[in-house]
């Protein structure tokens, strides 16, 4: 996989996980205490770390793009 493909996959995952975190059914599961409320924190952590990973890959993609445009 190229860096841009990795970034696109990370972005896709991020959007899907973010949609779950904002989903009404997910929020009701937490509110009704049908699942451990700590899981909401874990999901937030996943989004945070995935965002951090995306930032690192974005730097690589930008460097590669800049090198290609200089040619």
C-alpha cells in the first residue's frame, strides 16, 4: 500500500468510527448503561490515536507530493 492509500484507509476508518460514536443507538446503549460507560472513553481514545496516526502519514504524503512537484 502506498502512503496515500494508507491515509485513505485510516480516514475511512476514522469516519466510520466517528459515525458510531455519534449514532443515537450507541449513545442510548451508554445512557441506559447496557454497556460499560468506560467504552465511550475507549472509543474516544481510538479516534484520538487514529487521528494522530493520520497526522503522521499525512506528513509523509506531503513530503512525497512536494518531491514529485519539484521534478
